[in-house]
C-alpha cells in the first residue's frame, strides 16, 4: 500500500515534482498542469481528477515529503513498471483490478488471484470451449456427411437390396407353399365329399331297411295275438341276424380334415429343397481324409500317396461334391462345430485346381470363410460379416436360375450373406476344413442330414 502512494494517478509513474491539492490527493506538477490545460480551465476553478472535488488552481502546494519518499524508493531499485504488473483478477466479480487503483479496497473480501494465473485458466477454458465447439460441429455434420458419402450410400443401398431380396425370395417361397397347400386341400376336399356322400348312401339304405321292417310288423298286428307274438319273435330274430340294417357310424365327418396349415419359416421352406451330399475323393487334396461314407472330411498331418489326376486340388485344401448342379434350387447344411478355420460354398466345375487359387466370384467361387476369428464373404475385396453368434452349423442355398447363393447361420437362424450373379455352367458344392493349426483346427467338417420337422438335429 505504501508503494501505491508514490505513484501518480494520471501517468502511473513515480511522482515527479509532486504537488498536493486541497482535497489531499497528489499529482505530478507536469501531469496536473497538462490536465488543466486540456480541460481549458475557467476562472471559477477546477476539479480533482480523482475525487472530483472543486479546487482552485493556485491552492496546489509542492509535497516535498512525498518527493523524498519517491527518491528513497527509487534508490532501492524498485521500478514503477513492477507496480503496473501487480494486477489481480477478482473471481467473485469477474473483473481485472490494479493494485494502484482505489477499487482494490472494494474487493478486499473477494477471492483475488494473480492475473497470470487467471490468464492461464482462461486460456485453458477457451481452448476447451473451442475443442467442444469443434467436436459439436463435427458430430452435427456426421449424419449429413454419412448420408452423402459414397460409403454411406453404399451401405444403405446394400442393406436395402439385401432386405428386398430376402423378402422377395420369402414371398416366392410362400407363394409356392400356398399353392401346394391349396392343391392338397382341394384334393382332400374331393375325398372328404366322396366319403360323406357314401355315408349318406349307407344311412339311407339302413333307413329303408328299418322302414320295411316297421311296415311288416304293423301288418302283422292285425292278426291274432298268439300269431302276432310268434311272428314278431321270428322277425326280431331276423332283425338281429340282418347285417344290412346294422347301424354304422360314418367314417369321416366334415370337421376331420387332415390338412393342417402352418406358416413355415425361412429355414423350413429352404429345407424342402434339401439334397444329399457325398464327397468326391478324386477331387480331395492329398492331405484331406474322408470318412468311409464320404460325409466327413478333416485335414491330416500326413500327405497321402494319391494319383495326381487332373480333377484333384493341390495344394489348395478343398474337396467337391461328387455331382454338380446345372439348374434348380438346392439346400444343404454343414456342421463346422468349434473349428477355427474353414470355408464353404460353391464353385464352377471348371475352376483351376492346381497351384495358387483365388477365391472370388470372378474366378468361379462363391464362398464364406472363417479365419483369425473373422467371418468374411469372399467377394472381390472380401466383405466382413457381422456375426453375433458363432455358427456351429452352416446352411447353403443355391438358386441356379435366380443366380443366387445364400448363406445362413443355422445356429441362430440368421441370414449371413447373398451372392448374386449369372450361372451358365455346372456348379459344385465345395468344402475346405482348413489346416490343422497344431491340432486347434483338427475337427471334422460334417455334411449334416437335414432334420425333418419332427426329427432331431444330428449335427453340432
């Protein structure tokens, strides 16, 4: 506070030739004179620059004591610039104050921090605000950017096409199911009506026989009592022996229709196109070991001494079905269990079988692959498949005329991927159990017998 008293309120420098006014405030002689000159002082007097008290110019006096104090402070090496730097920030009022101004006392009970500290906090807050603003702008633009981006449009289009394709196929299959059920119902309707008509005929015959007997007995009633009893007894015996008047229950009522209609699911409809699968040992890579019934295949550590016939894959670890398809719809299921590496699908019968093989539709392969914990459709650039439940059993559906190969996760009954194209050559189901990987992938690939509606699941 003492240092504050040595600084001129006008120039904010140490007093130079200080003078005191009637109100008690001090100024540099030069500063106060210049101040009055700028205001064009009139005869009636002047006002103090600090307290605005009315003064008389000639009443100012030189303050020699203050001049000596300033001289002593300057000898101590304290510069006026050091006092100017002593500015504070009031956190309560949110304003900057100077140690030299009278307002310092007004903030005496407030929280004051050095302006440098407050400046750093302000800079951090400003930086944080700018970062938040940047992130907000980025997030706001994401939906718009994603919608107009090639990738975003591609994903939406692909998803839309897949959904449309699945529902179109489901509609087609449902229409076929509807046709079959209606045909069966019409046939059963004809059979039921035929049996009902037969029942009516039989009941009419029984009614006619009974009426004849009743008429005969009424005629006998006119005879003598004894004769009536004798004749009546005889006729009753005849009635008991008569097969043609024995009452018979109808064999079938109109409510007992055999056809029970149930809306089938996709898997149930696909299974109507199930085909038997048998592996062709002549196509198997030499390390592959087939079961006797040619329904199982695994990778063996020892390479077998087999003929190097043209149809055998080598070194590609593959084996094909014994017969291919040239049309129609076909469905089959393969048990993959907990294997960590495999690929399944269909390929052209004419694909390359020796040397390096590329698994893409352009090279005649439509397949799905598991490796390194990832499921992928082997498209031109390979497409990652979102699999929430790892399949222990895969379903494959080939619609030759439609040019589609569909893959299903039978475990959770979900659709995984659909290949589309145009088929004009023989297509063969193919299987690859993958390498053994030190025993971690030694399990079998199993061609599963597809269960009937009431049957059990014979595969993993």
